[in-house]
C-alpha cells in the first residue's frame, strides 16, 4: 500500500511544493505553469472548487503516479488491487462543482478597442481612448449596470489629465452606467497600474492597484545590479510600478465586483481576497498587445475559466486586442470577441454568492501539501540512512 498510495502522494505533494516555490520566489514569482490550471476544459476542472488549483495539481500527479506504480507492480495480475486507482480516477471525473447560490444578474458591457496599446506601438495622442470610444458606440443607448474597458484602455492618467477625464465622464453618461477603466497613475513619487470605477459625475472614489506588477516588465527589482549587466534592455523599462495594497474590489450599485488586473489572475490570494470580500462576479482586465501572434491570450483565458469554476462565479475577461470572453460559473463561454478586432459585448451576467471549499480550504491544502511533501522527503532520507 505504501508504493501504491504513499509514494504517489509524496510525489504529488513535492510537485505542489515546487509550484508554490516558483509562484512566490524570486521577486513574487510567476505561477504561470501550474498543472491544475491546464484542466480548464477537462472534467477534472470541477475539483478545483473543492480543493483549489494546488489541490487539483496534487490529485493529477497523485493519480498518474498511482497508475505508473500499478504498472510497475503488475497489478493486472491481481485485478482486485486495481480497484483503488480505478476508483480514484472515476471519482475525479464525476465529482460535480461545489455549489454556489444564484442571486440575480448584472448587465455588463465590455469593450475591446484593438487600439495601439503595445509597448512599442506607434500612437498619436489619445489614440487609445479614441479606439475604445469608437468600439463602445454600439452600446450607446443600451441599458447596462457596468461598462468595462481593458487594462491599458486609457492613454494617460485621468486624475492628472482633465481632457481625458471629461471624455470618460461623457462615456459614462452616454451609457448611463459607471465605467471600469484602467491606466498608469501617479501618486507622489510612485506609479501604479490602477483600475478605477469612473462615475457619471466625473469622479472615481473606488480604485484598485495591481497587486503583483511583473518583474522586468512593469518594474525592475535591483535595478542597479541588472542595469550593470544589460543596460540596453533595462533602459527600455522606464516606469517603475509599485505593488498595490488596496482590496481587489469595487461596488456597483450595492453589488461587490472582484477584480484582477492582467497577470494578477494567476495569484490565488488576489482572487481569494475578492471572493472573501463578497464579490458576486469577477472582472479581469488585461492588455495582451505585446503578445500578438502567440498563445498567451488563450492561456490567460484558460486561467480565467479555471477561476470561474474554482470560485463558482461568472467572469468577464476583457482584453485590449483579444480574445475577450464572458464566462459562466460552470466555465462555459457565453460571449466572445475574436483577437485583433474591435468590438463590444453586452450580456446579463449571473451573480452568485457563497464560498466554495476550494476558496476556503485552498490555502490550508497548499500548506498541508508543502510541509507534507518535505516531511515525506525527510522521512525517506531517514529510512534510507537506516538501511545503510
């Protein structure tokens, strides 16, 4: 039983430990290549709503390692012994999503402007907001509760550019709803990647700053050290974003909306904080212009779909250049825009309440697997030493 269960469990726990290390270190890490996140379109995705994404990674490795051990142990000679791995795989496939409670809908418009938002794109003054405005025009006169623009959907800081602020106020009044927009903003000597809920009266009291700016993309850690090695590359990153600390939440007419800006979607704590703060729907704003022609956007959409299933929430994932999608709590795409095309979505998005087991237990599962894997490694080392 030790080889069939204990060894695969140790392998799974150590795998998760490796994912947690790469996802948190160095410089806040980058948890992009987590095994659990690959299952957004498989029957296993619903398991994330019970044990979180890390728990799903563990179960996949555990099941595969158990099957490998079954072959190595020649269990086909003892068919009864195959019941254990077979039962595990069956349970993993048929487990339904953890239930959450539907509490109505919110009519959300989301606009993909397809403007010149890449880092090296040539652009005229205000060309980004012009592209966003043009793509928003089909929504003028439509009823909605919230209008969403993507990360980088503004050319400048609207808190310091009165002309840009007036344009945003006009848009909010044309759709008769607040505008959730995003821009680089400055406060004192610090810069932030900021999402703001711009209201019809021209104010934005609710904001959220990106929690995990990308190292060597949005800021340069230990800049002097790396500048001495590759000054030409480091010199391309002129703006230093500061890590945000405010909650990833805004409230729209009494309904909490959870936020994640671009790659923040891959950090569990950002998503969990929004859900535990009462978010009934999730909105992810992103700018994929620098990844045109790659599969990066499709991978990010897969993460968004996993978050919908894990949390039991609808997700609005809006990009500057696509693809953009609205996703139901089951992970089904309900509306979409193709890449490299301007367009707008308008849907009644389902609102839900309740915490899934994956949200509540996810951090505990991670700690259990992290320390359990290390404990198993030490135990195996101790056993090997005793046999010498």
